[in-house]
């Protein structure tokens, strides 16, 4: 059981003694407020990094004083420009004065940086007394694939930060964390799954918010994105057959109002850059293909066939793929209106891969991939953040011996700022 919130300052080493082992560079700041209200003012976050991930209505908790350590581990790539460092493998570690004995570790969603989870996750877990650590995964931005086996590095960096953060927490508070929880959104959720499958000894459990599913045999984004890239232009032109193809690819009827936005900002870019990570030879001398190419264009990602290219792409996917063999309790939340990682091609499949005794899965009706879209469609979408928080609390109770509610599809409540799990 977690400790009650207690004032720890008088019992711990001086602030200057708190360091992150293995960091090549680190800088420590004593802050009156570690939440985004305070860090936005003080320059200890990057609002652009978390823009669009949460709805405007997501509350910000009261001020949480404590220590923030920003730094980076040794690395040779330089896509992350935060602090003017031009250095990857950046991290942030926040240590509240009033600590509950726990540590939460997360990784950036998408190809964002280490501050991406500050509104969605850091604010809330800090208010509950947890220490919080986040990594940029070792490479960032739409050209992340240039780092070479970039996704393999994501997993190493998450493990590296977890180990280092546990030591730093011990130095700060005088004893090791009594509970370590992994959590994350999208690619960050993928990291949670991978860590609990492969590095389970480091964690007590995890909460997976719509994690990306990568399997060597499929499904994975390279199996469901090309069909939708082929079909969507014809759907816009009025083809009923193309609409049926979209639905067959996993994008459910009723989500059509989201398709144009995702075509313009997600589907095409996501397909091209992840295909470049796993199958760079598909487009010859090109890099990440031809944006928004029409089917039939040479080297067009709309015509990519993972099945036909599996002999080439499969061995690299297998180095980062998921098996479902989690070693610690895991709770997953995923929206039924997710049209970047469609639920039927992702978490529905992953839930069937995991042992029931260690996994709970909550399908959130009308939840979509990013909560920022809820502000544009408040009558058609609901935020996932309340469901992530409900699942997090359920994990806490599970670790205390109280089994969480059974896996279920969660209908829309009257108050979407809540998320009953049963």
C-alpha cells in the first residue's frame, strides 16, 4: 500500500545531493509549482509539446512544490532542441515535496518530446504525491527514423530512465520507491506494454492509454494504413465501395467526421515515416516516400503491402514487437472512435493476446485518439483522460489486493469528466 502523503523535506538529503545516475548533463531547480501552471511560467515545460493532447476542460490541480531535474543521457543524435541542448535522450524528473512513496514513468506519445505528458499525466500524478519521470525516447520529430533502429532505442531509453529515476528517488527521499508504475499514451502506451512484457521486474504495474500494437505477422500500422490511404480519395469523390473499404480496414462507420482531419495530419505521415523505419528500401532513393501520392504512383505508400514486404520489414518489426505476455498487472483504455489506431486492429487484438489474470481492458465509446478533438466535437466525442485516471486508480487498488472491474465497453456517461469502469 502507498504511504499517506507526508512532508519529507526534513528527513532527506540536501537538494544538491539529488542526481540522476548516468546522465551526461543535468540541471536541478527548486520550483514552487511542478504542475503546468507553474512550469509554463518558469520555463520548465514546453506547451507546444503537449498541445492538442488534452481537452480544454481538463482541470489543473493546485500547486505542487518540489524539485525538477532536466537533463540528458549520452547519445549521438540531436533532434531534440529543448533548452538549446541539441541533444537527444532528454528526460525530466519531478520530485514533489510531499511524496506518497510511488514513481510514475512515461515516454512521449507520437514523436514528441519529454514534456508531452505534462498536462495529461504529470499534473495529476504529482497532485497525488507521485514522483514523475518522462523520456523523449532517444529521438524525436518526423525524421526520427534517421537515428537508425529508432524504435529499439525507445525501449532502451524507457528502461534506462526507470532504473535511473528509481535511484534518484532513493537519494531524494531516503528509500526506494515502494511502487513503480509505467503509463503512457499511443507510442507511450506501446512502451508500457513492451516494458511489462520484457522488463517486468522494474515495475509493479502499468496503465496503457491506446498503445500502438506492433506484431510481426500483423496487425500493425503498416497493415491498416495503406488500405485507407488508397480508399480515402475515392470515398471523398463519392464511392460507396471506397467507404466499405475504409470500414473493412478498421475505421468504423460513424467516425466519418474525423476522417478528413486524420488523412491530412496523421494517416499519410504516419504510414510513410514508420514504413521508412522498417522498410527504407521500398521507395528506393527517396526518403519517407511521396506525400499524399495517388495509388499507382511509383513508390507510393498507398500501395504498400506489408504482406508482400514481410520478408524485408518483418525481421525489424520482430525486434520491437509485442507478444501480450505481460509479467505485471496492466490496464488498457482505448476509444472506439480512434481513427489513427483503430480499436479493432489494436487493443481488441492485444487484449486477446494477454492473460486475463493480469489484464483489464476498457473500450471507451466515443473516445478518439487525441482528447483535443473533443473541444471541436463535444457532442460526438468524449475525453479519454478521465478513463485513464479511473484505470490508474483501479490499478492502485489492484496492487493493494482489490481486483479491478472486469473488462468492459464503457458507454458515455452523462458527465464526461467522469469514467465509471463498471
